[in-house]
């Protein structure tokens, strides 16, 4: 049995997994994303940036809470622990854009990107740990990969943008937008994986699990695996 841990504070990522049949353990990473990004060498490929951020989140959770997670997983009958970390950034004009944090930054970004398109890069990291030995856990696999989806933005009015941004919804979202809620009014279409735009690519996670020797249904709720 597998215990899957989502290393994220994102309600959207949790919702994706729950709707896909997974009840993950939730742990919030404590990673200074801006500092980590600044520490990477100049010219680091964009996909590596989001993968390193995703890896840092998964590793942080495992390092800080590994023993307690292993104990909780064992108590539930699991013999394998899988920690999943994700990070999304929007690539526009060759520049990666993360969370705007403020109304002013979000408005400036929307005025630049409305009526245009950008590529949302979502890095994924999967760390697999064996729980069957005497040690609390033994890491057997660490893998990363990135999903890219092209997002075609509409051209919302300044009035709509003002109201949207004042709700605060997109201020802590990569690229200053959401697609599954209010922001969906202002996205014309996407080319690629819709779950990746929300924050976690189910197809990419499936491929990472398969590369580690697991099937997607291995992490589903028990009642779905009869």
C-alpha cells in the first residue's frame, strides 16, 4: 500500500487529487522560493527552475517530517511513501513570472499579457521512500519533470481586472491568474493539459509513478481498487 504526500498548501492541487481518487496526506513546505530561484546560476533553463523549486518543496517536507510521516503511513498499513512537490510559473516574453503578491504587480502583468499568450510551466518532483526496513524510511527514487501548457488570455477591461484582482484570488497564483474559478472568465483557451494549469498535471504524475514502478491506481482510495 502507498501513502501519497502532497507537499503543498494549494487547495487547487489538493482538489485535483481528491477528484482523481486520491486522499493524500498534506504537509506545507517551508521554502523561500524567491531566494532559491535567485541562488540558481544565471541562464538556468526555465524548466529546471520550476523543477528545482518542486524538488525543494518535496525534500523540505521529507527532511522535516519524514519520521512522523513514515509512522503515520505505517499505522495505515502502507509500505511505501511517495512525496509529490509542484511549482508553477508563467513564461511570457522569455521571462518567468511567479506569484504577484500585490494588486499593483498583478495589474501590471495583466495589462502586459491580455490578448496574448504565455506558457505555464509546472514542475513536478516525486520522491519515493521504502518503509519496510528498520530505518524510518529509505529513499529509493527521486525524479522530476515539467508539464507545459499554452494559455491564451482574453482582453478583459480595466474595470473587470480591477474587481477580479481586488478579490485577492490571483495574487498568490503563478502568472496572476486562475482558470478554475473567477479567472476562467478571462482565459480564451488553453493548448495542453488543463490539470497542469490548475497546478498539478495528472498525466505527468502518472508517468512519473510509472517510471518508479507504480500504476496510477496504486494511489487511489481503496474502495476504488476493488
